[in-house]
C-alpha cells in the first residue's frame, strides 16, 4: 500500500515539472477570464507539422489567485493540413513522432472509431486533454476550466478525449502493472466519476484504460463495441 506521503510527494513533483513546462513554452496569450478572484489564462502555440498531413499545437490553461497557481491544464489539438483526412493509420504515424501519449491516443481511436466516422473525418479537430494538475483545491477551478474549454474550442468544435490517469502514478509501477494496485484502481474510478460530473465526459465503451470523450462540435460518437483494425496495423509500431 502506497502511503499518503508518497502520494503527496509524487503530486508535488508533477506540479513542479508541469510549471517548468509552462514557463518554457512559447505559446502566446489567447484570452483571460476573471471571476470570484480567480484569473484563468489561456495560451496557445502555433501549429507544427512533421509530415504535411497532420499538424498539432499546444494549449495551456492556467488558473491563479493573485500570483499563486491553483491549476494547470494542458491540451494538444490535432488537425489535418489540407482539409481532408488521409486515414487513422497515417495519424498513428504522425502521433508517434510527437509523443507516446499522442501515439496511444491515435491507436485508441483506431479501436473505437471506424475510418468513415473517425473524429478527424468531421472536418473538426481532435483535442487531447493531456493533463490536469490541481495545486490548490478550489471550488472555482472546474467552472473556470469549463468556461476556458468552451472559449478555446467551441468555435472550431471537435472531439475532446482524455485518458483518466492519476499523474502521481506515472513511472511508478516498479515493473508491475499499475492496474494490479488496489489504490490505483480506486483513484482511477474516482477520477472517471469526477470527469463525468465536472466536465460532462463520457466513458468510451469497452475500454479498460480510462479513455473518455466529449463532443465539443459535431463529431460521431465511438462505436458501442470495439472495432479494432488489427489487419491494418503495422507491426513495427506494436513495440513502441
């Protein structure tokens, strides 16, 4: 059983790393929302592409009271470069060049959406909710975050996806599957309930890894059963 001290230390380390990442980012200020003493700022980078088929950009939402950071949320927005979708396998290849998290998300989409109803087939972007770090519990964070998501993404629409995963468990498995840890399972279940209640996220059917989704625009929902496309998978990506 992990101790409370272990959990608090891991969360503190995650906050420090996330703050350092925000300070080093090159995003420009997009807007700021003020309410009940909480200032919520959104910054966004320019689109970047490795292959001229898909491009991505980072979005950061920072909630402060005066100068103290209360929460940081990070998103990655993916879109097609030329206005048409070339296929889920092509997105997997592009995402693999970006990060492990984006790669896993692109593979998940292949399992739960068909090629004809893939989120990027909607002419709207894919929005990956990469992480949320709450440094200071504050009742105003969730309304501020919801307002920031609406303001940042509502105009273009899209499919918002996230993987509910307790950040203190990143790299903490010690060679064991984290799913075998009772403490992890309880925390994951609590996070999924929280995201349903606070952000209106929905569970992706037949998914044990914590993936959730929400329509920001007009995308097709995931299939009620896992579609999977094993025959289309290139084996060189299986071990990444």
